[in-house]
């Protein structure tokens, strides 16, 4: 896939932006996600289509839009988790269907129960995020990272509890800690703040800010920009299954940044608890 016409060249220097969290824009690197002529959906019916999209390392992208506009479908399309009706997707320069090593990718699905059939503690669940190909047995240098990730989502006091005994919101935070702990180069988070209180949202935003300085690429489905706003370099706004806006956050029409609120046909955020595993 060629590099011509890439979106990232249009990104301005954000240094003049009035941010509470002083985030230095990372230099943009290689193409991490590339989609060409992609149509994604279910049972042959397209729910999200993209003519062309490139996401480069160091970008922090908010995927916005009303409920049902195709955000989750597009994110799953990046990962090869929904039907690809047409087009090409490359992750790290490899066709997604041929990508062998997914250890560089962390994914927090929108709806996922953390309480599986095997009883595990929060510690164990989060530690499982370290069991990558690079560190298959999770040996050594892990405990600090596991404890730090648990602290970031505000679950230190519950670290030894069984996940099945936690509330839905706490389970979601445990899953987020597991996504954060893997040392991923690409993090895809689908509504990471659902069920997370304001203080923990701020803590998670701070943690993500710290990770960004290590070259992380972040794509986040958000209902509202919230505490991540200072980190976001680019927004992609979905509308009825197509991209309505894609560009630097400063150039996004304000009404589009709040579409999740103003045009929400269901009148609120989607439920996040007890719905079970998604593919
Ligand atoms: P968003 O994340 O913006 O809320 P989604 O990507 O979840 O939107 O949904 C986009 C469209 O795809 C909606 O019309 C929705 O009904 C449809 N859709 C989502 N998941 C499924 C599914 N598992 N099977 C069939 N249609 C689905």
C-alpha cells in the first residue's frame, strides 16, 4: 500500500493548544493501520465503510459518532474480527488475515465479561495480559507492571478478589488494566471509560499519556472526549457507517465532536455489563 496522500502530513503542531495535560506530539512514524476500500459488517451487510485510511505510529485517534454509526464495527474491522465484505486491511504492513504475532496489539472490546468459567483474581486476569509471545511464561519483571496497571484503574484494594465477585464496572476496569499491561505498540480501546468514575478516568488518561511518550499508537472509541481530549491528535467521526470527518481535532466542527450526545438515538451510553464475550 503506498504512502501517498497520507492524512498525517496534514497534522499541525499542537503546541499552541490550551491543554491542561502538556502532551508533546510524538513524531509520526510508520503506518500501523492501513485500510483501502474497506467495507465491514455482519452476514454480508455492510455497517462501516472506508475508502482509505492510514493511521501512523504516535497518533492518538478518537473514533466518535452516534450510537450505531459504525465505530465498533470499524475498530473490529481493523482487527479482522468482523466480516470484511470488500477491501484490504494491513496492520504493521501485513495483511490482517496473515498477521501471526498479535502481541503488539492490545484491545479492549466494548462488551466483554471478565468473569469467565475459570475463577481468577484481578491479579491473575491482569497478569494474563503479559503472556505474550515475547514473554510466554510471564516470568520476571512483571509484578511491578501488573500492580501499576491495577493501580491505574483504581482496583488495588480488590487485586486479590475473584473477578466474578466484582461489579460490572470494576470488571471492565480489570479488563482495561489487562489491555494496558501488555506493553502493546497499538492499543484499541472501545469505550474504555464506560463504568469508570471521573477520578479513575483521569488516572487512566494520565497513564495513557505516559505510555504515549514510549511510541504508543492509540485508537479510542469515545462517547465524549472527556479527560483524553488533551492527548487526542486526530478525530474520525462516523455517521451512518461512513466517515463524516477525519482530521486534526482542532479542525473538527464542534457539533461533530459532540455527536455521541446530541444525536444519540437511544438517549444514553450503551450498557456495558453482563452481555458476554464478543468476537
Ligand atoms: P457504534 O459502535 O457506532 O455504536 P456499531 O458498529 O456497533 O456502532 O454498529 C453499527 C451498525 O451495525 C448498527 O446498525 C448495528 O445495528 C449493526 N451491528 C452491530 N453489531 C452487529 C451484529 N453483531 N450483527 C448485526 N448487526 C450488527
